[in-house]
């Protein structure tokens, strides 16, 4: 009887811990609607800044591809100074 009691006690302990962990995850995990609210597409200023950074990055890559000198010799500062500033 002692062995059965020990097995049941361990099983209930593990099961209870798993159920408690599941309940905690359900309580603190945001819903799909909450996650969609914080996407950058909802904020026009953030999206404009992101587009500007992407365009500047593409301009640097394009300029580096057009030059014969490697980027590591000229440095990013020299290349970025060639890019037009808006």
C-alpha cells in the first residue's frame, strides 16, 4: 500500500505542477488581438522611420556595389557621406 501511495502522490504532484504552469501561461500570455495592436504597422511614424532606415541601408549597399574600393577600406562614414540627405 505504501508503494501505491507514493506513486499516486508523485503523480498528483507532477500533474498539479503541470496544471499550475498551464494556468499561469494562460494568464500571462497576451491574446492575438493584444499582439496585433502593438505591431509597427499600427504606428505611421514608426513605419516611416523604418522605411527611411531601409532606404538608407539600400543606398549604402548600392553605393558600395558601384565602387571599386571595399567598404572596410573607405569606412561607413565616407560612404554614408556620399548618400543624399533628406
